[in-house]
C-alpha cells in the first residue's frame, strides 16, 4: 500500500503546474499578435506600392524666365541707411518713387499664360551682402502694395 500512495502523489504533482499552462498561453498570444502585425504591415506596403504619384505641372507655366535688357535691371543698394533701387546712376526709393519708376519704364508689364497682365520689377541678384533680408522684405512690401512683383535677374555674359 505504501507503493500506491507514493505513486498517487507523484502523478498528482505532474498535473498541477500552473506555470506551464500560463507560459503556453502567453506564447500562443505572442505568436498570434506577431502574425496579425505582420499581416497588417504587408497590407500597408502593398497599398503604398500601388499608389499613383501626383501629376506634375509644366515647369514653363510657373517659370518667369525672360531675356531683359541691362537698362531694365536694377540693383538693391543701401546708402545713408536707406534702401534704394539703382539703375546705372539713378536712385529710386521703393517707398516714395514707385510711380516715378513706372513712368520711367523701369517696371515691366508681362502677360502670363492665363492672359493676365502683371507688373514686374527686375532686380539683379548680388552676393555682396550689403542689404539684409529684412531690408529686402520691407522694400518689396511697398512694391507689392502697389501691385508690382519682384523678379531676380542674373547677368549672363557681359
């Protein structure tokens, strides 16, 4: 009888181990979660690979490339603490001489592809760093209020 008791106690000890059941349950849950995550990421990759790119606009539609004579291109200069637009030896103040620049033919009128006429003032792009960005912006603000856009020109050849 003593042998039976020992055997009965040994078998009941094998079946009562909650750690193994918990470990198996957690393992299965992690496997299911990883499988779901893998399937979701695969769906995302397939949907982004099939997307069409946005249509590109013609670069000529937004370009303002033009050949302009040197007399029509001014330089933004700073003299006596004020900003001026200089055409050869003539100085114009962006604040006060907007109408004078228009009357002297410094402001060009161009027609866009949409048929709208725009007034543009061409300014030469320089690298001398005399004029600060805030001074550029304040000068262009007065021109913009009068319906005049500013385009930077680059000298090609002499």
